């Protein structure tokens, strides 16, 4: 994924839209993190808190990593996620569902749509992600979607705190959910 792919046409499925975030979306996203712990579980320990609009955008690498907002059919921002290439896999990162929209299947929808977006960008055969060991809700979501636990990469930090999961792309013609 290159800088040329950072802006892509929205991906729309059943009225849900996955699109490049606008400034107003970033402002809304920032409101989902009321504490340092809430930012850490989402983004890791290098993310500054308290943040400003500029530090949030910089730490999130909005302008460097393929970033997406998921909006429901009413146009409400309900989730956010990022994609980048990591060892020839589409790596899903900084996945979050709006706090008052959790446990409604939106996280699964976000992941499915991110995987579809990754296929528009490049022909990946596998997806990967990291999750904090104590984030049981997210871990269960990923397992339910077919991600499997893998040996932790040697080049990745926080081995004692995170798990590494991968998932193969479905067969041609099959949905990625």
C-alpha cells in the first residue's frame, strides 16, 4: 500500500460506507478516548495522551497509513480501522467501534469491509493483526471471524502483552466474512 492508495473511492455495502476519514471524523474519533488507558488499548504505548488534534493525527499516522471510517446507513461514524502491508500481508490496525455501538456486529462488519478494501488495493492472500492479551472481546471477535493465533513475530514489540493472529483470504467467489 502506497501513498497513492491513501485516497480511494468509498466502499459501500448494504448502505454501510468505508471511506477515507475527513477532519470531522477524526474529531469524532478523538472523543472515543476519554483516558490514557482507552488510547493505549487501541493504539499502543507510543500514542501521546492527552492528545491534541495534531498529535492525534500524527500518532495515528492518518496521512501515512491507509485509514478508514465506517459509517452506518444513516451516515453516523461507527468504527475506524487502518490497513498497511506487513510482510506481504494486509495488516489490520487500530480497529475500534464507537463505544455506544459495541457488541452489535459492527466490529465484524468493519473487518470484513477492511479485508475487501485490502483486496481492492492489492491481491493479498492473508491478513494479520495484533491484539492485547487482556482485550478478550476483540480477541473473541477475531477468532469468530476465522483469525488464528500464530507465533509472535520476532520483529514486533510487546510480545509479553500482545497476541498475533492471521487469516487466509477466502477462496475466489467466497465472501471474506
